[in-house]
């Protein structure tokens, strides 16, 4: 049974926490990154987004929270257009896209998850502080609450953002490559959080390069390569034919075994940027940096609007 949290935040007549993407096209600097993308993520579903580097995975997540405009199509949350909801969507970007020198403590960042529930100039109340404490404890970082965010390891920083999203009490949880470049403790904490969110019937969408993880821990898989290749249960989506369509020469098939080779970014980097494609591949977008409030900085300008 779904809890009644956020009832006041859901517009009258809204549907359950379903995510609909209908004919979406996204591009910038004169090039198309995603085209003709249509899928439905049902209420309470846990889905993985899988595809090669440059396939449009991060672009999809930014479009879902309004950080990138749509060239065409529409996105519906609770059956309503993007922006009709208040604070029901939590978004965790890749760590490479965050400015970790922003002068805030761990508790400050996690408390940001409550801002969407407060009125203008209202200070966090007793329940807000309790939810922040609970989120810090769940992610195993309560002892780091007074530390500056830039003093932490990569895995600890990731858990801070997970705690922030958890404190937000979201209906829909979006995570872009949360398992990339983090330690085992953080991986396990993230998987435990996914189980916790399932208990609360939260809709979850996560991008990952781990095909085995996508196949074993998610209800559905969205296979992407600048357009939708396939969407559905893992055993239907992650077949050899679909994988070859998505990954092309990055996929090696031998004696019934499938091996995925990451040909794009050296040393596991997901943020390399070849804007003119001279190395033979096309990256999703120019690099961008975000402060812990998820405002995106481009060419010295900061978008102060909330992402959800």
C-alpha cells in the first residue's frame, strides 16, 4: 500500500507516480542527441537505462527534470506535463558533473532535500530535521554530518547525494550512473536503498553500464542508443540482436558468451568531451558543472531553478 506522503504536493486529479515519455527529441548546438523516444515507466517500477557512451543516457535524465529543453514531444509525471509537480522527483547526477568545492557541510546538502516542502523563508522544522537525521543514518554517513562536502571521498559524496534525495521523500527517483567509480560500501548502500525504495513503492530509473546488474536487479531495461532500441523485461531486451544494435563493434560474442568493451572513454571516465567527434565517436553534450543544489553552470551562468 502506497503511503499518503506528498498528498498535498500532488495536483488534484493527478495519476500515480507514472512517468510517460512521448515522442521526445532533445538536441543542442545544432545536433540531435535523442529522437523519437517513447516509453512508459509504471508506478513503482524499477528500471535500468543501458547503452553505449554517447547514447543519450545523461541527456535523457536532464530532460526528465527540465534541465534540457525538448525539441518535440512531451514528458508527463503523475499524468501531468513536466513542471506541474512540485518536489516529487529526486535527481542524482553523475559525480563528475558536480562542483564539490561548493562551501557546504554534509548536513547542509541533505537538508536541501527538504527545501521543496518549505514555504519561502521558512526554516526546517522538527520533522524536517528528523528526516535528515534518518537519511544520514540510513546511508551510513551520520558521523560525517559536520564535515565539508569537499573533504569526502567519492563514495562518501555519492552517499551524501543519496541521503539528500531520500530526505526529499520523492515519488520518482532518477540516478545517473550511481555505481560508476564508487567503492563497494557505496555500491552496497545504493542497492540497499533501492530495496528500501521498493518497499515504499517509489518509481526508480537508473543508468548503468553493468548489464548483469540491469538483468538481475531491475524490473525493466531501457536499451538506448540515441533512440529507443528496446524496452521491457531484461530477458526480452538484453538479447544478442538488440545488444548488437545498441553497442555495435563494442560487443564481442564468442561461443555463446557476450562481452561488452567500453571503447569510448579512457580509464573509466564517463565525462570526456570530444565536441567535434574527431576520435570517431560523438559524446552526448558539452561538459557542465553543478553545485549541490543541482543548478547547472554553463559559460559562467548558473540556472538557479530547482530540478524537481
